[in-house]
C-alpha cells in the first residue's frame, strides 16, 4: 500500500514542493482516487515510521517494512521541512530573517537557509533544468529572498549564476561554495556556481556535513561580483601549491544503499590499493623528516588526522582517541608492510612464485587486514576512512602540508584560505584568476594557525 502511494511521481517532482510548503497550515489534503488524507496525518505517520526505522539494524534493511519506511522518508521529508520553514516564517510575522535553517546538519549545527533548501531539492525531478531554480521562486519570495523573476529566455549559465549570487547576498556567507563539486557538473558554468541540476546519488557522509568543526579563517565573508555575474571576488590568502597528488577514492554511486555503500571484493581491492598508495607515500616521506610536521611519527600522525579529517581530535575522549590511533596503526601497518607478510605466508602454503601476481598478493593482504584480523582494528578503520574519504584525493603541498580534497585536483593547484569559509579551498590558477576545484582538509591549518592577524595581509582573489 505504501509503495502504491509514495512511488507516484508527484512525490519526486520539484514543482509539487510549493503546493505543500505554501498551502494553508490546516488545508493541505492529499487526494488519491476517492480517498483523501490530511497532510498532517501523513507527517505523523512518517514520524512514527522514522522512529521505528531508526531502531532497525543493518541486517533488517531487506525487510519490506524497512523499504516502506525508506520510501516515505525520501518522499515526504523535503515537503515537511520546507513547510516548516514557511510556517515558522509566517508565525514570526516575516521576522525570520536570521538566514539560518531550522534543521541541523549531521553535525548538529544549523546551516544557511536558502543554500540548504536548494541542496535538499537537487534530487527532485524537473524536465527543464531551468526549473531547478524557477520552481522554487514562490517559496524563496515567501521567505524574503530577492531573486530575479523567472525568465526562460535567459541561458542556464545566467540563471544558475544569478541564483547563486542571490543566495550569497541573502545569507551573507560563502557556504554555497561547498556545494560546487558534483559528478556530472556542466562545464559551461563559472566554477563558483553549483550545477543545481546535478546531485550525488548516494547516502551517508558524502558530501560535506562537518565544515562547522573547523575555523581555518576567522573573518567575516567578503565578496563582490562583476557586472555580468561571471566573476566572484573574495578575500583570502594563498597558503601553498600542491606538489603531489594521489589517486582519488571513488564515490561508487551505483552501490549506494540506504545505510551506505555495499561494494564487492573487486571494488574493495580498488579502494584498498588507493589507500596503500597514500600510506606508502607517507612512509617514504616520513623518513625524510620534512617540514612542517617533522619526525617520522609526527608525519604519520598528520596522515592519521588527515584520514579522519581531524574529527577525532574534536569528538573523541582521550581513551577513544588512543584506541582509534591504535586501529590506525594496525591499518597503516597492513598498507605499508602487509604485502611482504602475505607473500611469505603464501609461499609457505606451497603457492608457486609464478602464481603470486600483484593482484593475488594485494588481495591476500586486504583479506588478512579486513576479514581475518581477529581484533577488527584495521577493518574498522578501513570502513571509517572509506566513508570519510569518498570522492576525495590525498595530496601534499610544496611546503609539506598533507591534506585531502574533493574534485579533480592537480599538481600546481593552490591551497587558499577564504574569509568567511571554515575550510580551505583548492583553486586552479588561470592566468591571474582562479577556478574553484573544491574544499579541502589540510592538517595543521584548520584552526586558524596560518590565518593572518592583520587583514591587510590578505589579497583579492577572482574566482571565474
């Protein structure tokens, strides 16, 4: 029964969102054939199913009831959230202009209102990509956002650029720049403008949910635009240039389930070998005692914090942190030295050397680390790291900073701190201007360590 209702295209279409959000609080009613039900009753049913679903374990996800919970979750959550924004705005007499959303992100902090809305609806369907903006014009107008009126004679670049400009001006933040990187992004947009028609087909920790944990800059946002809305001008500091880039970790959208990705052994091995490349680079670098961390263990610890995005420093007790570092040590040991041990064991098991291909040894090493390690230290850290590093690439800068970033980063790209952004950006130089690649975690600069005390040391950065 649930599927018969919530699988209908009405729930996946973008234009239908305003029908609920802008309706009178007591008059929104669903009509299906000869049956009617109040929207409020659906919300209550959804809340009870959500409570039930949160109690289910991973093994229950094949349960039909769990599937129906997911159907309703995907179908109704956005409608309910947008409706709550409008009701709160109206009940405050239009005073709700704080520009902060009432729903928290995964880290518990509230996010900018309008960028959150457009982020939430990216998966909703519209035949014309221009409607990814125009279908929410009435809602934005209700919430006091000054947007250009719908005009289908404009090209998509102009429509998306004007929307992004309106969001920045309304929220007085640059948080929308965290929403740039998506897998099928159009190439004709300015690099600072999200492709509002594109989205990640995945659940879990991707994309960004924890920018509020950092403070790489501690100044308010500064921004301006050129006359044709092609260039965003910000204030910031260039920290360093990237000198080495590893292979990127795939997101594997096609394997995304409601509780995270399910991946087969071949894809697991692909991810394992990527992490192995990163760890072996760090192992070699640690022997050289390179600035800024210094010392073999200090460099490995910097790698640990990069893999965990520094969240372990903020969210774990001392005891849990020690346990996590121990798990990292086990995982790191398998990545750096495990293949030698695996090869030795295979030879002792009478496997001929001709049969010991690189793939066989790597696969055996991974299996020993993830499946046969009785303490599960390496396995637990592998899964956590895979979740945090999906879609990211590990890199080192010329001065030795270690970091990971989303997007197609390249050697020669720069790490920049931007006034008003909690995380660094990776920028690609284009003559005297820059294109936005994505946001980054760079260990050692995430808490304002290199942000200048004198704002006169900052420079204007043109993003095109």
